[in-house]
C-alpha cells in the first residue's frame, strides 16, 4: 500500500490525501470539531495541548494532513490568512540582525510587511530582480539567511528561474521560501523542486470559491513546527469552520485548476490575436519571455493572465462595462472569472512613473479565469473587445 499511495495522482490526493481512513464514525467527510480544548493527561506538556489557537485540534490536524499531501510535504499548518502564513514564516526564520533577499514586486501585503515592518524588527533585506540571477550574488551578505520568491508574479505573470533560486540559495545555505499561491500545487510543487518552505494564500486556488480567507505553510516537520510555534504566539490559527470549507474546496482543486489552465490558455490565444489587444502576458504563450523555463518547471501555466488594451482608459472602461460574465473585482483563484485593472487596485499605491517603469500601465487588465465554459467566456470577451 505504501508504494502505491506514494504514486497517487493529484486528483486522488485532493479527495483523500492525508486524511485518516476510516474517518471518525465512518463519516465519508471529516467532521468539524469545534471544541476549543480537549481533555489532557496529567503529564502532558504545553506542546501536547489540543487547543484551537495552537492549531492542534482534530479538524485542524486533518486539514494539515491534506495540505501536506497536496504539496508533497512532511507537514503543514493552516493559518487565518495568507498574510498570517507569510509573516509567521518570516518571523519564525529570521532574527534581529539577519538579512534576507526578497523578489521585487511580491504580493502587495508581503511587500509592505517587508518594507514597512522588517526594519522595525531589526531585519534588513535587499529586493532583487528574480528574473536576473546574475544580480543576486551582489546582494548576499554574511548575515543573509533567506531568499523569498513567488512562483508566478502579479500582474505581469512572470515565472522566475525557480531552479536557479534553489541552486543559488543552497550554495550559500540560505533558506528558500516560496509563495506558491498563483500556481497551486497542481501546477508547481516547490518542495519537490528543492524549496524549503512553501506558503499559500489558501483564500485563492486552494479554497477556490471566494468565500473564506486562509493561508498555509508546508515543509519539513522541523520547519512547520517552528512556524506553528511562532504562529501560536502571534495568534494566527484558522478556525475549524473556515478550515472545513477549505478542506472541502481542496477536494476539487485538481479539476478546477486543470480547467482554469485550459481556459486561460484558450483565452490568452484569442486575446493575442485580437486587433484591440496590444499584448498578452501568459507563460503558456510561446511569445512569453519565460515560456521556455515555465514549460520545463510547471505542469500547467495557470489560470492567471494579463493584457494591454489599445485605446487607453476609455477603451478599458468600455470593455469593463460590456463584459457580462467576469466580475470586476480583485482577488483570484475562484470558480468565477474576475477582471481587474492593477493600476487602480493592487498597484494604486505606486507613483504613476513607478508603475510605468515596472510595466503596470493604465491599460493593463488582469484576468483570473474561473470555471465557466471556455466558449462562453471567449464569446463574452470577443463581444466586449469589439465594442471597446
Ligand atoms: C492574496 C495573496 C496573498 C495574501 O493572502 P490573504 O489570504 O489575503 O492574506 C499573498 N500572496 C499572494 C500571491 C496572494 O495572491
């Protein structure tokens, strides 16, 4: 059974992975254990307590098993948000005086935590261009401890040379931490590629239904214990009700993400061929600057794409007004297609020149493909583009 289980495919792992069998009382679905605290033996220590904030109660542990199985990790811990997962991981691995490398253009919350709070915690950092490995070595200092990247960047959908990140960091004994939210374990499994710790905003693909906020951290037992004990003190554990919804969401992860990969690929090709579109950012397109290594590293190119519309803001406004299926909203990874203008949302805080410098132009639109029928989505985009 051991060997066979190791070879289970993602669809099977998504339904059964990491869960005890039989589940309690023979229930097909692992139940919600809502209790705050559990009876303990007189000799149990603090770390043996089953208490909700310590993320050690039965439904929480069950969720951790699923998440570890999905990422092929030894252990996992769920968090009350993606940000709780990321900040707890950084705080768990870095101490006063340490320096770390972080990719430029990380998710806004992560970027702000680093630039606004890391210094106050006695940490220093260098933001590096994840696309230019030749620039990394100059940023390393004797006290550099960690390298933080994202699998796929927002909103230009770049894929850094992730294998080079691992090689580079290993040679210098840096911990490699990766935010795998955009890829999901269906398209990339960082731990199998040598990353030390993998984090998610489970709010996005892992849950997939735009109805909760959660995060998680996956890695070796030692790494996850370290993060969990830090998170226990920060108070970032996930409530069992939200955890139940997340566990339910993960069961369809493989089906959803594969459909989203296909839809994004089809939509990217249609957009690329449309006269009103200036350019499309999707790693599945042969024209994408990262296509070659994305093809080698990823098992799917993801459900996220962005494109520039000809005609400036008036055309953008006409397009958004005409689209009938996508919601105009930030966030991503759910079953509903969402479209957003990054210059007015995720990157609104940057000065216009800075936005232009990094390629977040006013006419850039980002799409998170849902699971609607691809032909309906394509037809909707076509009619809206024709009128834009
Ligand atoms: C949304 C997101 C986060 C933050 O997650 P929350 O669940 O909102 O805290 C972090 N990283 C990436 C890449 C995200 O998309």
